[in-house]
C-alpha cells in the first residue's frame, strides 16, 4: 500500500500517464503484484490503470520458427530477448500514454505456445493514468564479451557450442530493448533469493495452466521445464546481480515468495 500510494502521488505530480515496470524471475509473482496494483489504483485512488505483460508480446510460433531457421535453432523457444515483438509493445505503450484510444492489447496463450487471434485481444477504451508492465527480463543489461564465452548450464554447453545464440540474445539487449525500457518511469523488482527457486516456481505455473485448460498440447512436464528454464538462467542471474541497486522499489523474497525486506529509493 505505501508503494502504491507513492506511485499515485508521482502520477498526480506528473499530470500524465505513468509507466511502472515490474521485474522478477519466472513465478516470482509479477502478474499477481501487477493485478493488485491495478485494483488498488482503481479502488483507493480512482485512477484508471492497466496491466501489460511482456509475455503477451512474444512473436508467434511461425515467426519464432522462421527466426530459428535464420538465426539459431534455440530462437524457436519463447522467452529470451529477441523473441518479443518490441515494436508492437512500444506502439501500444505510446498509444496508451498519449490516450490514443481505443488501444488493442495482444494476448499470448502459453498452453498452445502462440499468440491469440486478434479478436481475443483486450481493448482499452478509456484514458489510462497508470500503465503497469511486468516481465522477467525488464531492465536486463547486456553482458561483456568475456562473460559470454563460458556456458552457464547444459543447454548452452550442448546446444549453443559456438555461443551464437547467446551472442544474438545479448546483442538484442544492447541494441533493441533499451528503447523499450526507456518508457518506464518507476521500477519495481521482486528479487528471488537465487535462480535455484525458479524451477519450483515455474512448475507451479505449469500446473495452474493445466488446471485452466483442457486442450494444452504445449504444456511441459518436469523434465521439459528443467530444460526450458535454462534458456532464462544467464539473464536471470545477471539481472539478480545488476538490477537491485537501480530500482525504485526492491522487494526481497525468500524461497516461499514471502517478502523479507523492502528497500525504497
């Protein structure tokens, strides 16, 4: 509540739409926090707010398959920088900030690993005061050349032997994503104690997806999840080191996702 109040005051001082970015590892609670903030802004402060996930801006399966054919086979898997439609996300943010309504917001169906048809997208018809954007790689920074040389897990060792995939992803973080991150006015981080927690947190997400849908050909079992999260390990571990000192609100979590500390800057 104190964080929501501070953000509300900042928005009123600005007198225009304010963008809040939430970073956190997979399963850390980004979507839950985003939904809670939207509810607080509406109910407590009568501010119109919308939550946007960077996950909804994944490239389609077809686009990622084409990227895999032209760049590297690992680009077929959604998640890493380079597998998002950054142009579309910036366009949506620009329209929301400038109140160019109505604004259509895409949705991605992880159960089928593809973007939903346009008629299933959300439509924002009213002017928005606060935009909450959440994503696991928000605020991530590129690494130096030396850091890219050694694989951080078995996936990189076996399937990215020439480091071509991680170099491409790193280049995306350097050249493409900073312009997206510049849209964010206030930063929140849900800091996991380590990357080791991500497997259990991600497994919980998959189990929830299974309960929500009867047709889910792209859902993963435990072994598939172990491989899947290795795509995220390098950037997640680097972000856990580099981002905490730069965000406005740092929530430190334990392995049960309980908040153990809040640091405000």
